[in-house]
């Protein structure tokens, strides 16, 4: 199973719920406003860093670019993927749970 | 559109479904049935009353599967079938029985 | 309610989970997920219906929507309880249904298991995470 989060962690609890209800090892993909959780030096950076010990975290590149964010703005250890990479992740992990 | 019963008018939508669920009565049901070319028998009433009770309790019309199961419980296995339902309501239990019961037109699959 | 079509789904039973996370009435999410659950029943699929975050308010007792002019669909969850009962009782139906409330979400909102219109299993998040990971199809709202 792969989890996706598309809401800003500064506005909604989607990321928190995702972290609470995902088992260790399942990947998390941040997309749309969810990509904001991947940026460095924010009030949620510590939480996201801690989550990385339990989950591989991916972020969707086109949504970063659209919001004026570059790879350099992204916290260490988070992998940027394009749409093709998104599809590969879903194919690899099967079931998707979307935290809307 | 509207139905007229004893000088009283009851609004319906363009397909003949009653607008105000609460305004329904048995005479009105008979009139709607007549428009549908259905002569109401005890068996028809049983289905119509079941639909109304179910709607009051759950706020939606039952799936046909649920309706058939309930009829089977009440009236026996020979009557708990799709075939029996279509004999009573040739143009479909969802459309016709709900209309006669004064319920909104069933949407989608549920 | 569909009249004419009967699908043969014999042997095609999957594990579905429905994740409800929004309070009712403010948005359409809750109603949309509920409709999907009812369709799932028609096709005799396994289903876990889960209430998380504000989704727990969907099944709160005592809802009265008359004054806001909307349908009180908390009553419709009674169908889910009924389907679960049928699935539990009828050995011919290969269908397992569970209705689950996440304990953390419930407690965070000052609610208890007897505040709900249907019987639920109250399960803590770590156990619910495992159940979620075992699903084949997850529909959320």
C-alpha cells in the first residue's frame, strides 16, 4: 500500500492522520498542496524527518515547480519523482490510500 | 405537473414523482398507479408499504436485492424473486413502485 | 436502485475499505462514500467501513437536519449495520463486514462508543493501520 497526501500540513491534519494510520515501511507520496510538507526549515520539518525513519517519502516534482519550489528547498532524504515515477510507485505498491 | 385528488392538488416533477413525500396518501397512490397502468392489489400494497417504511427509517429507497429479500421473508420464497417483482411492476420495481409510494426517483445504483 | 441488470460477480470478492474522515453536511464527501458502501453491498464484497478524524461525527446520535433543509443520512448507516448482520448470519454469503471507529479520533472529540447510531468496533490507530495495510481497494473521503 502507498499513501498519498495532497493537503498542506499547515492547514489540515491529513499528514498527521496518514502518519498515525500507516504501517512502518509503507511509502508516502506528497502531491498538490501536500508538497509543502517536504520543504526545509518549517514547523513540520521535524515531524517529517522523524517519519522518514519509518517511511520512504516521495514528492511530486511538477507540483513543487508550480509552487516555485526547487529541489534545493526540499528536506534531505525526500525523493522527487515525476508523473512517471508516481505511476511506477503505484504499480509497485498496489493499493492507494489518499489522505484528502 | 400535479395530481388532483378530491379537489386537492399534489405537485409532482416532470416524470410524475411526488415532490412532497409527506403529502402522500392511498388515494393518491391509486391515481399514480392508474397512470402507470397498474391495478393495485394486496401484493402491490405490500411492496409499496414496505418501500415507504424503509424510506422513513433509512432515508433512501432500498436496493432491489434488499426489497426482494424482504419480500421473500414476508411472503415466501416463490414471491421473493425478480420475476415476481416484474409481474407486479412491469416497468421495474425501482421506477414504478417508488413512484406509487410517493418516493423520489431512485438515483444511480442505490 | 437498479432494475434490469444482474451482474455475476461470483468468485470475485475483494477486500474494500471505506475511510470516512469528514464531518457530514459541510461537504459532499461523507454522502459520496456512503453511496459507494451501499453499492459494495449490492456486489457482496468484503468491507471495512472506517470512521477517522471528523468522520466520526457522521454517525453521531441525535442528528436533526430539518432546520438546515438537508436529508439526515445518519439514518442511512442503519443499512450498513443491517448488511453486516446479514453477512454475519448467512453462511451462504461470503462477505465479511466490519464497522470501525479509530479510538484516538473518537477520544480527541470527547465521544464514546455509545454516542454512535450503530454498533462499532473501537480500535486504536496502530492496529487500524495494520488492518488498512491488508486491504485490496481503499476508497476515502
